[in-house]
């Protein structure tokens, strides 16, 4: 499962390498952009869903996330990035 998949760019690159990849995005408008991109690809292992990551099975992927996290994790990320 990928949470916060945005327009599906990363999802669609990863999907051919797995049997099934469920990608979730909270914004209906953004999923509306992602779905035609998914349909245009020959790989059918990606499923795009609206909503948050509730009760995932297997691994959870969250790309481009740390800059959105407030508090200690964000401070640590900024320190690592230098």
C-alpha cells in the first residue's frame, strides 16, 4: 500500500514489480488525475483509491512525506539534509 500517492507517478513505476499495489490519496481531484494515467498503462497491478491508509496488508510506502511531518521527525530530517 502506498499512502499519499498524489497523481500516481511513483505508484505506476512500482506497480509492474509487484502482484498488487493499492495506492491511496485523500484528494478526489488528485485521484481524478491519477486514474487516466493508470488506465493508459499496460500494467494492471495498481489500484487507486480515495481515502487514508486504514488497516494495510503487507508493506506501507510513504514517499515525499517527512517534510509534512511536524515536530521532532521534521527537525531530524532537516538536520540530516543539512
